[in-house]
C-alpha cells in the first residue's frame, strides 16, 4: 500500500507538472447525503470514466459499522489494493465488477 497524498494546485503549478512522467487519475468529488449520513462520491473521468467509488467515515468504529449503505452502493472494497488510487492510475479499473 502506498501513502495517500493530496495536492491542490494552481493552474500555473498544474502546467509546470503536466510534462513530467506519471500516471493520471482524474476524478470529481461530490458530497452525497443518504439517511443523514455524508458519503463522498468520487466520479472518475478520463480513462476511468463511468466508474465511481463512495466513501463514508465516522469518529468511532461502532458508528461506522452502524451505517447502512444506500442501495446504490456496491460491495465493501476497503483494503483492496486494486481500488487504491495508485493502482487505478497505473492499471485501470479491476476486471472483477463491484456488485
């Protein structure tokens, strides 16, 4: 597992980094509320267009496990390396569907 790094770039910074080699991962993040619970929905663009991952968090493990995912959520993928950002950027969406 690789460390997670978020960088928020200005347009100028983005222009300076674009020529460097690397694997792109393009997504748009949305807040979605279901039954009073905030989910973060990552909607992928570019090579992964059409795919989405929902995330939810809580302060206590018991509170997290008490959350019932909405019907539009697929199966739990926490800890599955194939869905980590670095893996998605390098290898694309895993062949096994999330159902």
